[in-house]
């Protein structure tokens, strides 16, 4: 096998790994958003998160990991959509934010 064939094979394997890693991280981000919405007693809309930004970042131990930012929407009363954000570093949840929203009617 020539060097160029090996290089193409490694690039192809890297693309497949990146894609599979992204799918798994998106599932984890979706679960985190769904759980946060459940705890806040709001509805997680569209049952998905959308990838907004990707970058490379080091964790506290100095390892280089992929840092992904996701966005999702939720509703507290069924009439307005609000935005939530999830930050994942590797497979670890780093931050989760829910926009300021109305309290659901049953809270009062």
C-alpha cells in the first residue's frame, strides 16, 4: 500500500470518527436540554438540538477536546418560543442556559 492510499484511508477514518462522535455528543446535548426543560417544568420543542459552533479547546487536565455549542427551543405556556443553549466539551456537559421565560400557568 502506498503512502497516498494510507493517507486517504486515515482521512476517511478521521471523518467517520468525527461524524460518529458528533452524533453521540448531539444525543447527550439533547438529553441534557430535555432534562433541564423537565426540571424547569417547560416543554422541550422539536425534540432536537442544533449545532451552532465547533472549536478546539483544552480541558482542565490539558487534553485537547472538541468544544460544541448547541441551541434548542422551549416553551413555558405554548404560545412563545424561548431559546436554550448547551455547551459540551468532549462528552461532558459544561454549561446549559435557558432564556428568561414566563412561568408555566400551573406554578401559581
